[in-house]
C-alpha cells in the first residue's frame, strides 16, 4: 500500500480507499480544502474585510507547522468567527448555521487529513500537498484525445494515442533539459 493517498473531499472515494488500502493514510488536497472553505466563508453575512480576516486565519490553520502553533491559531480563529453564520445546503432547504459549528462538524473531525502539521513527513508525499498537477495532466490528456479523435474512441486506441503523446511529452522535456544543460556548459 502507498504511504499516503491524496484526494479531494469526496466521502465515497475516501471510504473506498480506506477499505482497499488499509495501511495507507488518505489525506486531502490542500488547494481544494482552501477553495471549499473560502466558498463557505463567502456566504457569511459579514463585511468583506471580515471575510478576508477569516480566510487568512483559516489558511494559517492549514499551514501551521506544529500542534502548539495550530492550537494558538485555532483559538484566535474561533474568536474571529464568533457569531458568524454561513449558508449551508441542508436536506430540505438552505439554512444558516454558525461557522464554528459547521467547522467543528465538517473539518474539526478530520484534522489529520488537512492540517499540515499532522501530515508532514508522510512516506511518498515529499512536498506534495495538492493534486492540481495530476488534474492538470488528466485535463491535457483529455484535450489531446478530443483534438485528435472524432466521436467515440476505443479504449485500445485511446491508450495507444495517449502512450505516444506521453512519450512525445517526455522527449520534449528531455530535449529542453539537455539544451539548458548545454547552455550552462557554454558559459563555463
């Protein structure tokens, strides 16, 4: 099993990954955590300056490097969000709830999945805290298939086409790296 698996906050996906990879730790993409919480904070009925303060405070929670710093920042953030309500979609209708209760229920219960200090030094993760690079690569592959195929394409043809495209991408990167290396030697 991989040491860690980086995902968006898709509960079905997380549940399945936890069942299949019992020795792995599922963690959340920090970009998507921030994007999602910023979206929730946008619904607060407070001045924009207050929203900005709340967003900065949450970001400081995400990237706190140790537990003591996290706890200190969390207490400040709790003070900043006192009496702030946000809009959430319930099963029946849209309603407003306190940001504190929303946070405790939805994010406080899964701190090890999104707080930097509880997930640093995970095996196989290096400095990766976001899956945007992977999503971008998938997007480029889909765009390539759409550009060079019309209508439906068989899985076999898609694999052949994407394999060739990937090889071309690697060759182009290698060529650029070699050129850069040659330029460095030219200056010596």
